[in-house]
C-alpha cells in the first residue's frame, strides 16, 4: 500500500489566477483629463485622484495641480516671451513635472522627448493640434477615460482646423472603447447639434444651423500667479451646472 505524501504544515500554496484575472481597485482604469484655457477648464477633476491632469503649457498658470505638461512647439517658439506667463523660461527650468517637448533640452530638466516615431508608426499621420498628439499618446498608454476641459478650438479658422483634428482623434479613441467625458459648455462633438438632412432645413428647404462664433479669446487676460508663493491668489473653481456622474467615474467617492 502506497504512502500519501503530504505538504508540510504551514506551507502556503498559491492558487493559479483565472484567465480573466484583473488587478483589484483602480488597476485597470487609466483616466486622463486634457486641459486647455477655454472656460470649461474650471470643471476639470483636479480633486479626484483617479484622474491624471495633462495640460497645454498655456494653461499652467491656472491649474491647482498638473501631472504632465505639453509644449510641442519648436524651440524658437517656446523660447519667445509669453503674454500668458510672466517668466515662462524660468518656469520651465524649475518645473517639477514632466514636460513633453520635441526633444529633451538641458535647460529644461524635466523635458521628455515626445515619442513621435512610435505614435506615427501606429496611427494615421493626421495631427493638426497639440490635443491630437496628447490623445494619441494616451492611447498608446492604455487610457480608458479621456476628459476634455478648456479645449474648445472655437475661435478662428486656424482653431477650427485644429478642432477638426481633435474631434477626429476623439472618434478614434471612442472607437477603441475609451469613454469620452465632456463638461457642460464644451462644444466638441456637440455643435452644430442639428441632424444633417433631418433637422438642418426649414420648411422652405433653406439650410439652417448655428454659425461659427469667434469668442475673441485674449490670453493676456489669463490669471498669472506663482505656484511657489503661498500668498499668491489661486483661481476660484466654478461649480458644475449639474452634478458629476460619479456612478460612471470608476472611482468610489465618500464625501
């Protein structure tokens, strides 16, 4: 009669994870808020830790927090004096978070070369705005939620061209299963809201619809403050016209 071998008492046997195993908690979520300077920036989830804040460089003077900054302009452009920042060069030399640029610059210690070749190898060569590059990078990193706050592209012909590219990439993201989050007042993929053929003609057959509006954005009127100065006035955040859909945010809130 054979002897049954037994494992030593106290020996822990780890079970094999099921095929569909997923990390607990927020492991699978990757939520990125893309920030610009249009009015809806105030609705960004600055105080929701489940969201990363990726910002256009022109928005840095407005934000309570930011995780990544993007300035993909040529060196001759980002070195010019800015009307929206009292000393942008000094800010870049002391910036504590990653700054995505066309290449790494020694005078910008936190600068990171944007992986243009990797992005172009995976996606269509159609980038008409900085937001488009930001969306594409997020897609390569497995983003699950993309929010657009202060990104309107609704000023002039150049901005409308950039808006077309931004909306294209929003569609690419949504087609890949990414949830798009837009605050109240953001015109992206919302305007014009009339259904072509069904709603954009009057009873006489005349085409109707809202015209593009130039909001006259003036970057010189942006609030500029020094984040390192504890006495500097912080921007006041407006409240949403409707409560956030926390049930769809993927994050449990206890307040």
